C-alpha cells in the first residue's frame, strides 16, 4: 500500500509546475502570433492571385469552347435606377476608379463582336451585394451604360502594370464587367465563379461586391491610329555589316518621320485613317549605287564593299538597304473588343489584375 501511495503522488504535478508550463506556453504563443497572422495574410494574397489566374485561364478556355465568344450575362456594375456605378462596389464613391459610360453604336458593336450581347442590371436594393444583386438582363446596345476605368484615376495611369500587359489608353476605353453567378461561364467552363473575400468585416460579401471582374479594351468611336508598337525596321541590304551613306541618310529620314508622328516627341498622333496610313507607309530604300574607293588589284572584296572580280579602283556597289516604319495600324470604330484579363476590384484605388497581384505578392514574400 505504501508503494502504491508513492506512485500516485509522483504521477501528479504540483501547482507551481503547472503554472510554469502555462507561462512557457503563453510565451511561445506570444512569439508565434505575429508569424501566424503574417502567414494568414500571405495565404489570403496568394489565394487571390491564384484565383485571378484561374479565372483568366477559364475566360480564354471559354472562348475556345464557344467560337471566340466571351461569357454573356456578366454583371454590368451599373444600376439603371440612376445610371451610376453600383453603390455596393468597394470603390463606388464619385472619385473612385470606376465611372459610368454610355455606349455609342460603335462601342456596343465592339462588345457584341466578341459575344457580349447581354449583361445583368445591378440592384442596390437587394439584400446581398455579391450573391443577390441583380434586377434582370439588359442588352449591350447603343445608349446602354457600362463601367469603365476612370481616366483621371491612379488605376488608369498604372493600368499596364496592373494587368501585366501593354495598353493603349489614347484610343481605347477599358470596360469592366463582373463575373457573377448569372454569367454563362458559371456551371460551364468553371463549376462556380470565384469570390474574393475581403479581409475586413465592413467589406464582406454581403455588404460589398466581392466577385472578380473582367477587363475589355474597347476602341473609341470613330477609330484611332494605334502606334503602341511603332518601330523602325531595317534591312541590311547586300553588304551586311557595312553602313553606306545611303543607309545613314535613309535611317535619318525614316527616324525623323517617326519622331514627327510620335507623341513622345511631337505630342501629336494621326487623327484620321489617311494620316495613319501615311505614317504606316513610310519607307526609305537606299538602293542608289554608291562609289566606294578600293585599291586596284585587290580582287573580290564582296564581304565589305560589293562584288568586284576585277578589283578596279572606284568600284560602284549598290547597298540596297531598306528602312521603314512598322507596327502602325488604324483601328476602326466598332472593331472587336480585346480581353485584357481578370482583376479584383477593391477599395482605395486598389484594383489588382494578374500583373499587380503577382508583384504585390512577391514583394510581401521577400
């Protein structure tokens, strides 16, 4: 019995021992909390980036499956009660990055050309900003309103970095539509459309719009001259590696013509199809014979100055360089819209496409 009593006493812990253990655990918890909260934040960011990429890929797959048509019945992000941006958007205040825009027939045709013919009318009176937010379908047609990136917002100025691809803000609008449950992509290419759940309670899916959005580049009515890819193209001619005086003159002429039309140097972009075509047609061939002095009797000097078997002095060699402008295209009003990617529309000018989300995530990780 005495042996049993000793074993029973030794199996327990004193109050002091329990207190020490609890203090150690509390201390460890205090050290881990900052790391755990940071891990949760990084997980939230990476999930958002992953969903942007997944939805972006799904939109592209949808066009393959539906003969180059993008999903119909996406959320317009405009409430037709007053033709303003949906009041439950995270950034719907008057100075936000979204603005209402009334379509012309050209801009409506641009969206129709890629299969976007109907969209959902937003209803601010509905009880849930994300999952119960529409009043019905409306046609994507002349005089209908859509949401565009406001040209005076910081998002507009940083749009190329946000989307991760070049943009042409001079000749296009950037239309933003929500990819909600009513969209024809839901239940087709994706089982359910993803939702970005905000980290703050006052920005929850019930109170604010938390669906992802799709961005489309729509040419402005009347058309514009797209010079985003303008470049000087050169052909070395017969004698590669040797720059003749024709070549120098041709380069200068073509470069001067480019500079005269380049807004970076002149501030002017061709405003008509004719002047745009004139710029696109700039070409300066350097095919006139040029006298090049070589010593008599040197033989075939074709690697440098042309083919002269006799090696006579004063060989005439035609260089045949050609120089011209490439990458200048007239984009007609009503041309098909271009899908620019998906994004998260959040608060405080925080509009994150794939480019911005990945940059932001890797900055936080590093």
